């Protein structure tokens, strides 16, 4: 499947594997991890937040964790951050919610990545479409995005 995300990854020479599955509305990382037979902790969700000045921030978080917005704001030096409405997230990224990838966004965005994601042997992350994940090593993710590493996971 060719998407702006895979074109971005291919352009950087990032090594990844593509994984298709049947998308289920509202199924989230639990559905994709069960369908692909991988631990939900290794499925990374791409979330779109805005700070107090309406500046977007992409947040990469384990599928089985939530984001502590207070911890995230503090670590990024912002007063506040809050999740975007779906239509705002789509405007920032160019991707439909449920298919949001941190790769190949419409415009360059600040990316914050939960630090413990970099300790996984392999991660699964959206490849730019609903029902489409790509897997790669954390080193490849960091090389592609140069994210700010944060500690903002909540159970």
C-alpha cells in the first residue's frame, strides 16, 4: 500500500514491514494488536494534541497507555496541551483519524515520543491508512522523526 507515510519512509531508506488488517471503527490498538498477534504495548498510537497557542504536537504512545497531558506539557515547556478534535487533527496531519501516521504529514510537526517506546525490539505504527500498520525498530523510528523523548505515560 502506497501512502504519503510509506513514500516518506522510502525516501529516507527506512527499513519497515507493511501489515494490513481489517479496520474496525473504534477498535483502536486493541483490535490491531489482536488481529496481528502482537502485544498491544508494541503498537504505537499517533495522537494529535495542541498547546495553549493552538500549535500542534504529535504524540507517540504505547497502545495500552494514556497520555498524562500535565506531564507532557511540562516536558515540552508548554502551559497546557489537549487532544484535538478529529477534524482539527486531520487538518494538521492530512490523515483521517484511525489512519494517522507520524510519517509524511501535510506539514512538519513537533513529535514527542514516549521514551520507553525506544526500548522495544520492534514496534508497530500507523502507515498512513486505516487498517495499515508498519513495523520497524525504534532506531529506525528515531532516525526518521528525530522526536523529543518524553515520560508522560499513564496507565
